C-alpha cells in the first residue's frame, strides 16, 4: 500500500488520528455484544438518542479506563452496569439542570436550584426530587454519608437565602 491519496487537487489527506490505539479484544467483544441493550437502557431513561449515545460513550470510556481492574472483579457485568447506571444518572441530572432555566416559578426556586454548585445540586435533587436515601446518594457521588448530609444542608441554606427574600418582597407588595 502506498501513501498516495486519490484526491485530484494534489494535496495529501492527514489522518484524523495519528495513532489508533488498539482496544483490548475482550473489551471490544463485550461492548459489541451489549451496546444495544446499553443504548436502550439509556434511551429509556434519558429520552433522546443523542443523550443516550453520549451516556453510553462516556460509560464505555470509563469502562475502558478501568478495564484491567474490572477483569479482576468477581462479577464483571455487574460492575459495568454500575458504571452505566452512574453515567446515565449523571447525564439525567445534567439534562435536568439545563432544563431548569425553562421552568417558570414564582419564588425563583428553579433559578436558585440551577445555580447551586454541582455537588449540592446533585445531592438536593437526588434526595428531595428523586427521593433517594443518603446511602444511595453517597454511593452515586462517591462520598461519605456525612458529606452527602453536608451538601444537602449547604444546598438548602443557599436555596433558602435565594428564595426567601423574594417571597418576602412579594408579601410586602400585597
């Protein structure tokens, strides 16, 4: 094979990637065997092909990054599904946060919620919107239960400070 490019303008095409790293054969086989069910799961929870594809791609990259350690696990499939679930939940929270700006509320709660720092936002949404307990939130976030409680407490304080003055202003006007 030659480096000749069939272009007629005389320029030579550069490859998009200089070096393609080979994927571990087992990883590639696993991904190909399960990609459709991963996508269907993500599509069901996220509601759009684009979001599902992004989530499955992120989960595959994370799985690939930890592939050698995952192979040493007792239940490889369980560990890979845990990664996928975590990524899909993360994508759902990102999408939810972006859509908060579209919601209209009298007190400014949605704006205040959307302005929380990411960890406080995640903890507040998972506890008070999704109804998850502290143990489940701590697993998802990868922090201790006391850290989840801290993020919830600080998030509530920020929400109260942002919303309460607006509620008082409306009461004073009437």
